[in-house]
């Protein structure tokens, strides 16, 4: 959705990237603790998995995603 707004000319690409990165950071900060409390998962393991799965939005090319 973020990139659709850029294509439509109603948003800057850099703003979209910053928002997507911010969303990843917020989830990364809270998800491990939530999963530990809800399901008893190991925080360290969840943090490691999230670090390995982080997406580098600055390298995203929406034309390659089609």
C-alpha cells in the first residue's frame, strides 16, 4: 500500500521507507515479549529470528515484485 501512494504521487518514497522501517522496529521491540507471555517462546530465539528476517526496504524495487 505504501508504494501505491508513491506511484499515485501522494507520498514520497523516502517517507514510505521510513514508515515501513519504523513499523518493523516497533514490532521487533514488542513481539518477543508478547510471544513469550502468550505462548512461552524463548525471547532470545525470537529476537534472533527477527534479526535474520528483517527486510531492507531501501533495496526494495516494486517493479521487481510484480
